[in-house]
């Protein structure tokens, strides 16, 4: 076959793209620009679109699946994923070393490997014959959730290993969110008036449990691996050799690990990184200390919860003292009134802190925080500033307890609190603070996705009175936009185009964008599947709403309450008159009960010659079936392509019917 054939060019592009992914996402040593990388990816995508038979599951173009999954299957780990015992001081770390040497019956120094502890979400990555077969969360240590579709979106994790042993191997590690990605996500959340992520770990965990792999890909997760589980015997004799093997296979390994002869070398490593950790682009909250030789680990064994051969040394939280100058209140898009502290600027953990969250009025009262107090501040999860406690010895004699103001600071309407909640709210639907936050949420990527409608422009639209609700956006003209600061003819035309395009969005985006309390992205999809348009949804009773799977009484009550408000009903009518789509494509997709494969669950394994994995999945779902990643006793059928791996064996063990590609194509009518 000549090098000019599409197959040869596609294979060469895949190899080149994988190499550049490793250099960029793993080694942090890119050789080409982002634009050049994108051109390679687009060339490969074009070849595969023109020649669907050339698409393979481990192609770089197949990292992100097209549709959200229905849920996560439970899987059993090859070997239990134990958690680590923690140590919080040098004395406790020396005590760990004494226990290790006592368990080994030696007075000689033990060789350890010290690794930075990644503050993320534990993953188990299973490879069959070098190809990524499954990604699973830690779960309870014995069983985790199958998150393979989401794991495939992490560019640092290779879909194919280089030179790994044949058969099955499992690499364990941590998915994490780099600081830059975390800061970007929180800026977006702040613009949308949504609660901020407390720390990168929460954001990473939330991403990994998201049912839409496209949203996971947008988060920008990365990963590091640190352990190998091989059923046929570990190819390494030490932890150091294990890390080198993982790296050689193309898996990401945190590069600052060190082999330490004796506990004093470990302590020096911990002291060094306690000072230097702010120089990294990821959060580390300590050091994991492991006995290097695997044979010695076998001798030490484990308790029911922890291995005796490893511990996690946790860095102490960094704190500072400063003056709490004032307590102010912010209003979110749902009207939630959230107090926050204005601080005398202070340097903490490498950044200057001038504000800190106070959560709610009850939290302020519990800590007895008052204006003009000197306070102890730390970064919660080393990211979000929070006040630990006031310094009572420095409290002014005329200090008085803080009270939540009676009125909204933005519109002067009365604040109100439900007796079952701790949150005070502004219930004025015309409150400018709520409107600003609501507009940013309405325009966000996961709602109506209106590019160019950022915080500065929203402030001008609200401040000039051009926009008083969501429907007003669709009445704004180009000349009106051009008259605003920093809005020329091109910017105005672009925004008008974005607004026009957003009118054709499917109903779930509109439902989520309306900002109904308790209705997130998932609930919006479920509601849109159950109703063909917004009109019958607006008429549905709470009892009817609760018949929808996964919709409970809280969401049902919130939906009913929202549409019972005359102002909200008029808003919907005005959006319809403006041309915004209020019908649901999801309702068609949800009406599968009468389709030929309704109620049947399929698993696809191996490479299909005539269809890509996504095309096969779409064909099953079009006929009402469901596709999962794990074979179990509840699986109806396994579709077996070339080089199927362990799933075909598992199907035979369980007596699950299998179909070859030809039989599958006949089944789905292709």
C-alpha cells in the first residue's frame, strides 16, 4: 500500500497526533503551535469523514462522544483500591517509619519513594492489549463507576499504550484540574451568578460524574498515574521501576518524585515541597510516601482500610491574620443573598487576598464574625479564601454582632427567608443584581450559548434600561448596541447574529437558561423529554411532573412555582413572539417505548468494519435500545467486532447472546 493512500495517511496522522498529545499534555514540552496541532486533527477528521471504514475506536478524533450517557454502570476493581492513612507532622512521619522497620524486623534505613500527592479524583484505567478498555472511579474501593466515556476526553491519558505487555494491565492514578482551568471555570461561574467551585478537586470530581462527555472535555481535566496492577505479575520490582515503566508506555507520571534512602531524606523532600508547591500548575496537599521494594510491601501487608507500607503526609494549611473591614451582601441570579467579607489585603499562599466568602448569615453568627475584627484567614482547599475565626483579644470594645440587612442592597426590596432554609433571598423579579446574574446564566455556554454577551456588556444593557428581562435581548438593535462603550459595528453585528442563532436552540437549553430553581442541565433534559413543548410543561401539575423518572418533589414544586408566577408566564410568551424555539426534540428521542429495541441493553466490543462505535450506538438508540460499557447479567446482547477483548469472554461466561457485525447490521436494518 502506497504512503499516499488515505489509510496510510490516517495511520501516520494518528501516530503524529498521539506523539504531540504526549509532548503537550504529559511532558509539557510542545513542539508545534496549537494551530498546527488543530490542522493535523482536522486533516485526520476529514479523512475519516470521507472514509468511515478507516475510523478506529482509539483514533484521537474519537475522544469525545456525541451524546450524554444515561448513567454510570457499577464495576468491580481488579484489586481493591485502598485509601491511605494520613500523617500531619514530622513526628508522625517518623512514627510511620518506625512501624515499617518494626514490621520488617530491621534497624537499617528503608528506601522509600516520595511522590507529590495530587488533590484530585482517583481513577483505575484498564488496558487490554495496550488499548484503553475502561476507566473507573475509586467508589467504595471495591466497586466504582464506569466513566470510560469521560476518561477518553482527558488528553493526557493515552488511548493506546506504547510497548505495554500483552493482556490486561490496570494503571491507577488521579484525575485533576490544572489551576488555570480551575480559575477559568470559576470566572465563568461568577459571570453566570452561580456558586463557585470550592477547590479544583471538587471541580474534577463533578466533571467526572457529568453525564455529558462534551462538558467533561470542556473542563480541561488532566491526570497523573502512580500505580500498576497486572494480573499476570508486576513487570517491576520497585515503585521507582513502576513509575519509569508507566512513563515509558506513554502514561502521564508526575515528574518530581524522588527515591529516598531513609526517613530523613523523605522529610527533606516534604519540607522542600511545602515551600515550593505554589510553583506547580496543580494542587498538591501533601506527599505520598511508599516503601520502594514491592516484595517488602507484600511482607508488610494491609489493614482492612490502609496499606501498612504507605502513608500520606499532609501539608499544614497556610494562614494569615488581617482586618475584616466590612461585611457586604451579594445577590445571585436566584435572589440568594450571600454575605462576604471585605478584608485588608494580605498575602496568602502566593496571592493577595482582599475578600472571603462567608456562606450565609448562620455561618457568620456561628463564628461570631464582626466588622472591624482581626481574623485568621486561610485558603479552603488551598484555593478559596475563608475566615477561620476572629481574634477576640483584638476585638474593639464597641463591637456589635452582624445582622443580615432587612433590604436588598441593590433594589431595596425586603429580603425574605423560608423557614426551612438558611438562605435569605430577594424576591423582586426586577432586581438589577438578579437580572445581571440571570442574563449571564441565560447566555452561558450550557444554556443559550450566546457568545459575546459578557459581564461588561450585560452591565451596560441593564444600566441603560435596554434590557429588563431575557426577552428584551431579542429586541435590541444593532444601532442601540453600537452606541454602547466598546461596541463597534462588527461587535454589534456579531452579537445580533448570536442572538438570532440562539433562537433555534432545543428546549433543554431554554429551560436551563430560564434559571428555574433546582433545574440544572440534567433536569432540563428530562423535562424536555417528557413534554413536546413548553406549553404543556407550563400546565403540568406537581403530581404529573413527579411521574417523570428522576424528577422528585423538590424539582416538581420549583417548576410549578416558577410557572405559577404571572411575570414568568408573560416572559415565556414574549420569548415565543420573539421567535425563540419552545419545542422539544428531546421529547421525540425520549418516546422510545414502542421502538423495536426498547428495554434492551447492548454492549459493543471490538472494531466494526462498516460503522464507527458512535454510529453503531446511534443505530441502537434510534430503535429504542441502550448502550452501556460493561457486560453484566442484565445485558441483552453484546455486539462483537474484530479484536474484541475481554467483554466477549465475559459475555460467554454469563451466557449473554452475542452478534457479529453482519447479524448486528441486519438487526438494526443497515
